[in-house]
C-alpha cells in the first residue's frame, strides 16, 4: 500500500512502531554475568580423614599415600589419634607390616586393646569370674592414656565388684574416680558422643544425683560416716571458687547423704547442665548405664 495515502497520524505511529521494533531486534542483550564461583570450602583435618576412611575399601593405596602426606605435627591431639587409627587400618589392609612397626609407638586413646580388655572384664564379671575380670583390668595399662569412656567403664566394673565383695575401700575409691569425671561433661571429649544433634552447641542436661554411681556414692558417704566432713570441705572449695563443679557436685552428694536432698538440689541448680526439677534442656544421646 502507498503510505502516502495513509492518514498522517497512522504514518507517524507506524514509524514509531517500526523504530521500536528495529531497536528491539537490533539490540543484542549482554548475557547475564555468571554468578561468581563460590569459594570451595576447605575441609577440616577431621573431615579429610573421614573422607579418606570412606575410600579405604576401594583404594587403600591412595589412602595410604594421602595419609603420609598429611602434616601430623599441625594436628590436634584428637585428629592425630584419628589419623593413626586409620593409618593402622590401612597398613593391615595393605599387608604392610613395616608400616605397622613405624606406627607402633603412636598413642591412640581409643586403642582396641584397652577397649576389648575392659569389655572382656565386663564379660567375666557377668559370669561371676571376678579374678579373671581383675586380671584383664590390670592389663589395661596407664589409665590416663585411655579415653574417658573406657576409663569410666574400668572404674564402674571395679566399683560393682567391690560392692558385691564388701570391699568398701575399693568401692569408695572407684566411685570417687567416676564422680571426679562428671565435671568434664561440657567438654568436647564428652559431647563428641553425647551432644544433642538437634541442639548443637548446647550442653545437654545430665542427671547427677540419681545415677547408679551417685546413689552408691551417697550410700558410701553414709556408711563411712564422713558425709559432714565432706560437706564442710566442699563448702570451703565452693566459697573459694564458685565455678568449681567438682566441689559443688561432691557437696550435693554429701548433703544428700546427710538427708537434705533439697539442699543438694539447690547446689546442683548452680550448675547449668545438671538436671534439677523444672529445668529443661537438650537431651544427651547414647546414655546407658554401665555395667
């Protein structure tokens, strides 16, 4: 159609439309800039070792090489223990006795030797063979070098055997060792196994007063006749250092032995993670009575 025959207004609109259309078609919009690549998060030493363990079944040679390349001098004590545990497993898997010999002097607080001696001792106790149980426990070695879990099991077995044998001195000593460990509840060494995964970072509430060993400790204080002496000594310690959880727990047990449970609970209320009436908090996992 001859545009000269169209109304002027129509010709003007058409011209504008054409310009807009041409502009739209002609423009080559720049592609959106790619999102910057997220910096790859560096794995912690613990995660690196765990990742290598998952490869143990398929490529032990690779795992061995990567473990050897890691700088153990820069590791934490826990990571170094995890490292040597895997290094030994790799050496066994590869049939490398020379490597096992190299690793022999390395310390692992979770040594299976100590673990199975304690568990075997527990088996002997359940079968009423206390002499065999004591022989196994005697071979555990330096308790300070054994992890907290197996150390508590060790003392728990001795306490139970002593209770059944009427050996008050040994029972008191064993119970005292267990009670001493309670103050470490908030530490990573305990929370690595007992933390509440739904409430990470929060120390779970733990029963102190009504555990089996707590009740036995209270009974021993009564029978030994030194509950008042213990209470007086622990009051001095608490007065000197208000956050001395060990002293406050012992004071609570002594007060319970003296028949004042309310006062015992009042002392435990000063410890944020101790279970007391009305206190809610995270729930510890993997908590079982032993033996």
